C-alpha cells in the first residue's frame, strides 16, 4: 500500500534520477570540451547573440555537442591549425530538431530586415532564398559552424560591409557568422583579399580533417563520413 511518505520518496527518487541523467548524451555523442578543450566555444543559440535574438529551444547550455567521430576529426583539424598559428572557434555544433523548427516558425511569423544579420533580405524570404531550412545537417550531429583566430594576436578587423555588428571572436572573414547575405558565400569576391585568404585557409584545414564545406556559408562544415547521415536528433543540450 502506498503511503504519503512512500509517494514522496518515489517522487524525490524520480527527480534525483532525472538530475543525475542531466548531461548524459545518446550513444555516439560527446561534449567537444572533453575531447578538444583548447577549441574556444561561442555557442550563439544558447544566448541572445543570434539572428532571432533569443535562446533557442533545446540549448540549455552553451556547450558544443558532436558525434564522437566529428569531435575526433575536429581535434585533428585543431592540431593542424595550431601548427600554422591558428586556433578554431566554434559557433554551433549539434542543433536539436526543435531549434530547427523554431527557426522556421520565426521566419514565417515576421518580415523586415536586420542590419546585423540580414540587411538585404526580408525575414519572410529567408527560407525561400535558402538561408533557413526545415531540415538541418546540424541535427545529425556531425556539422559544425567554425572560424579561427590567430594565436597570440588580437583579431584583425578590416571592417565588414554587410551585417554590421561588433563580433570579435575571430579574424575578419569578410562577414560575421550567420550573416544571411551573398557575401557570406565561401567563394564570394565581394569581401577583401585577406578575408578570401582566411576562408581558403579554413576550407583547406577542414577538408584535410575530413569535413566538406557548404558553399553558401564560409563557416559551415559537415563531416564527410558522418555516422548518422539520415537521422535528425531531438535531445536537448545540457551542462556536462
């Protein structure tokens, strides 16, 4: 027979069990910090410094979560980057499918431009023009948004012609992360010669590490041999 005390004990046990499970990941996923602690993390969707200007669903912590295969591959890229005086910075890694759906709903619920993120494209056009999608490779766990900085030096800025905002996390790639504009295409000639050089260096480093670039975004890379090519995940990102 259940008493008030046994019910309370059961509830407490359940809560404690949930608490202990916080930070646990599905098989095949890891926290990047545990594999490559020297990669700096600026997980934008865990806060308000993103095009929606709000924390997205499922981002309960600003942690980069990736498949183990992607984390190991990114570690090799970081080692190669350090040898030439660079160090990676990640802006987004695994993205819960719920966050992807929130992005789509947000686009459909408004219009207008934003000088910091989409100065030349209306918010209502972001899906049609391919900047936001109902499906994202990020939800498969082996895609990362990344830039790099110069070791031992302050970020060099030439000034950005589009998506004007004060981002200081990396060297100047010509546009900031999540600048929805043609100038963010990896091979865009609309940015400075130095920015083009940095983009080529990033693509080369990532390609040698087994990642392929999405041509529409200089920062977007997916592991070529990703372990879950046809599966999107929904689990939340919690603290380790």
